[in-house]
């Protein structure tokens, strides 16, 4: 399940202990913005040890490494890859080549340590160029399983103010979702900026869901519950999904090639969507 | 006619206090209280010795008591709660006679029955008239409910009211009536308002606490108790309060009309009352300004005595009608016994308060606590002190799982069906130990420094000294 | 590994451990302060000495101020302090 993605500062021993117990589907252990330059070494070792010794069974583990224009990113990968996190999140990805550089280095580290698994990548797109190149980034390598929009740095690059309403990132959001779906991968929306405003968060998350995002990131654990709720299938969605699966079964039994439900043709993408909805519902105990 | 006496010293003289007697105080001024120290200093100056002090609670501000103990002014101590500063010294074995720890319900019961008869009661009152009609609802040192003080007023041989806000006779909105009062003393300040009540109590910002609160709310939802007529009590600590917040949202969404909220009242419960979640609040103690304001303005917000709240010998008490109570713990063992008297090293830093009372009465008793606190597991093989017996504790909610007392199979089945993370308490202990490692056992001394007196009058455990 | 200078790692926050290392001539000198001293002093010392051994440190003065850090955090902080003090590139 990929409804919520929670940032956790990589150098905070207390928070790492509980990272997987905060209800988020995925947790991002952050070696980048949450860690000051003088502590990059410290955070890297702490996160490596957390992965090695703590049991993070309940959620997907993502590591946000430092960007490729720093001296840190290779050391981050050297330290982390052997511990086999689920995904690596490289920040400030502007083009397919950026992803390739990282993927290539990941491969050498995987080889060096005989890591059989090919670790996935979730590029963080937070530049204007990155938004424009979203599709090529999404398709750059098989390792890319999702793309993630980061509006804070993006709005700086766009030379506009970051607002709660988000008009300024409307195009970027649409672009990210479209690019991701065109490449058959997931899309994550940017975190909501106001930690205290729960109403605003809900609206923002509903809007993102409405645009087609798979899930939403968060910098505050307090937002996780609402995000999970919003991105979980609703009762109506589950009912509809059941109807779709039923009618497809009936169509098969009757040997019909095409079938319609409520006046709409049911084709493969709709069936796939219904199947995923029911899977999620089952996992959540709703069916 | 007037009961006003010129000084505290005079009032003490007039009361007929003698060496060896028992004097009493209430703790509604909490860590902002000046009265206990003021009275004890005067008593010490007057040369009294070997007194027993019975105070519903003692906080860190009362550390001067230690000197009075060293000087033999005080040789006996009876409390329902003792803060860490005084507790640490008591744990070292300073007193010859062990401290008697009771609960908020047990204290009035034993005073009323004559087990711990009070010779002189000192009642700090934020507002009083010259005849002793007094209240905690008004005044610069307002504390709200005087719930714990009623038994002192009604059963002590002599009652001295100490106030810093004298009003004209009669104080019409009195809590304690003049019929019980012997003397009234006016002082400049009975306490420090900022220590008496919090400006506002806040729910926890700690994400782990919020997780626990979310689970706790789900347990309440699945228990079958959350319907019209629902009654609820929660602690003042961060995570406990968050449950109140989530419950309010749930009750408003599903249009559930509860009967009463109980406690320990904070602004959150007042919000629930004002939004119609409850028909009334039964208030034995106010924790913040909002609660103090509400009790003086809202007729649905009622002051109740400690006896009414929780006495095991009253004809009936509110705790016996309580649906759900949320409580904390420093330790809980695999038999669900809970320790709220000492920390993990054995130092006294708490007490039952209303813990064992509410656990005994409530239909659903929930302990919420983080599974580990700084490398110490909350779940242990054996608690260092049994404050509340396991048979009265139903559920432990942590951020890593929910343990249900085997005595409550019905509840356990419901929670499992609702896909909540139910886990055997021994397994929960295992998870904690995997994270922290296995701690060395603490070896306490052989001297009994505290008796834990349960609601039924028996001593369910003793607290030993820390070496 | 030779300890070339004073270095620190970690913080005094809850569940963390503050580690200070200094060069020394007289073998391993270890000073431990911990909020869970009664329960874990032996475990903590054992862990620290293991890390020192892994890095082949024979002479060091190490002062630890522990706020209830779990083993993997203690290892991480000690390792970080050593690397910072040994002048080894990480």
C-alpha cells in the first residue's frame, strides 16, 4: 500500500526507534535536508545501524540520500545499499541522466556486496526542469517505481510563493501524475505545509487524490492518519469495484467479449483499478 | 460575629493541636501550593512534634516537609500521591514509619470510618467569607473543584480555613458550608496561580502518543460501550488527552449522547460537554483555567466530593458507573498488575490517586503507554510495586500492539475481528526486549518505606527502600 | 586505529548517547554515565568495548553520557566518534 509516506530525520535516535510504528505505509529516513552538513557522517551510520538491527517489518523503507551535486551521495549508497532498503529517493532529479548516474552507482555497490536484489528508486522531482522531464525520468530505468513531487524547492525554482491552496503547483501536479501513469508507475504528492491545519490537510489530500495521485508524503506524523483515510478506498469505491469484478465474471461465463456497467464500457484499466481497490480494501480489513 | 482569627499561629493554638495528633490538607493548589509549607513552618516554630500529616497529595513544592521530618515535627505521612522530589528522599529510608499510600476513594473512606481521624484540618480556600463558607471557584488563586477537601471539612474535629480572598458574608456560591468551619485565617497568598492550574493543557504532540491515542479510541469503539449514555474518564497527560479529542470527533460524527465525563477535568472535557457529547461533567479536581471557568459558569459542570467520586464504602460511587477509564503506568507486568508508585529504579514518584478506584469500577480499564521509555520496557515480568491489581485492568495499548487481559476473552475476540493489532502481553514484552536488551533486575533494600493500601483496606504491596 | 584528536558524536536527547573520545597513552579508559545505569551498565560497556575492538583501538579515553540509547544507536555513535577522531575518511 502506498497511501502515506512519512519523512523522519535520519540523525534522530529516538525517532528511528519508532519510525515503523507511526502508521505510515512508507517511511523516508532522511539523510538530506533533515541533517546538517556536520552530521552527515553521523546520520549515515545511525541509519545504517537502524536498518541492520531494528525490525522495520510493518512498512516500506525509503532512504533519501543527498543529491548528486554533493560529496555525500556515493558514501550514502555505500553505507545503505548493503542493508537492502526498499527504495532510494534521490533529490533534485532533473533528467533521466541523473537517475542513470545513480542507478549505475547503485549497481556497482550491489555487486560489490553481492546484493542480489535490484533496489528501487523513487526520484524526487523538485525543479522546473525535472517537472518538464517527468516522463523521461519515470521511464529512465526499471528501478523507478514511483515519482514524487517536492513543491518547496520547486516553487523557489519557479520563482513564486508556496501557498496552501497550491495554484502555483497545479500544472506540476498534473504533469507528475500523467507522466507516472504513462510510465505505469505510482505518483506521490508533495507534503502539506501547515502542521497545525488539519482541515487544510484533508482538503489538500482530497485534491491530490482527485488528480490521480497514489498517495501523499508528509513531514509530520500527525498528518499520517488523515492521509491514510483519504487515500483508502471509500465505501462507494469498494462497492463499485465489487460490481466491476462481478460483471466481468458474468461476461466471461457468458462468453461476452465486451460488457458495460451503468452505461460505461468496462475495459482492462477499469478492471485493473477495481482489482487494486479490492486488494487494498482487503488489506485494510474493509471487505 | 466572625470566625476570623488574626494569625495562623492563633488559629493553631485555638484548635487545641497537641503533639502526636493528625492534621490534614488537600492538594487542589498542586505545585503552586503555599499553604502546607506555611502551616508546617508555623507548627514547627511553635515546637510541635510527632504529628501525622494526612494530605491527599504532596508535590515537589512540599520538599520542606523533609526538614520537618528530620526534625521530628512529622513522624507519620498519609498521602494518595507523592511527587518525585519528596519521594526520592522517602525512598532512601528517611522515615521510621512507612508512608501510608491510599487512593482518592480510600482516603475519605478511612477518615469517615475513623480509621484515620483528623484532629485539625487546614483547608486552603481561594475564596471565603468571615464565617467560613468557602469555595475554590473564585479568587486570584482559584483552583476550581475542592473535591478532596470535603471529607476534611465534614469529619475533622477542628477545621481552619485559610484564604487570600475574603468576601462579604454570605458567599452564596459556596462549596464548603460554614457549618463545618471553626476558624478563618486571611493571608496574602495561598499559592502561585501558575502552579495551581495550567494555562491550557495541551494534547501530546508526540507522534507515538497520538498513535496510542488513535488505537485506544478504536478499542473504545469496538468495545460496544460507545453509545448513548456513554461515560468516560481520562488522565491529564498528553496521550490520554488525545483520546478525549478523538473521542469527541467520533461522538459528534455519530451523534452519540454520552451521560457523564469524570475526573480530573481539563479544557478538553469541557469542550466535550459544551459540544453536547456529555450531559454533565462530574468534577473532583480542575486541571486548567478552562475547567475552572466552566465549573463556575456551567450548571452542568458539577463539583463532586472525593467520596462521591470513588469511596469504596459509600452506598454507591461514580466510579462504579463508569464505562471507560484511560490510565497511565510506569510499569505493567505480564499479569497486568500496574505500578504507578515508583519509577523503574524503585524511587517513589507517584501514587494511585484515582488509579485503583477507577480501574476497579470501570467496565473497561485501559492503560495507555509507550512500549519503551528510553531503553526501558513498560512491560516487565514483575512490577516493582503493585498499585493496581491486574484483575481490574483490561487492556494495555502501546504503539506496537494491544494486549488484552485473558480474563476478557469477549473483548479480545471483538478487537481481533476488527483487525486491531492484538498481541499477547508476553509477546509484547518480547518485542520490547528485542529493542532494549534484557535489563538487570533492580535490587531494593529490606526496609519498608511505603504501604500500598488498597480500596478494600488491605495492604496489597509494600514499597522498599532504594539502596 | 589511532585516536588522533578529540571528537564527539551523538546528542543528549532522549534515546541517544553523547560520546566523547580523546587520545590516550594508558590503554582504554572508559567513563559511563547513564540514566539506565542500574539496568544496563554492563551491556553498554560490553557494546562499547566491542566497537573499540572492531576498530582495533588500543588506547583511548572515552566518556559516554547515555540517555537510554539502544544498542544499535550506541554502536553508531561510538563508531562515528572514532572515525571523526581517527582522521579516517568516511
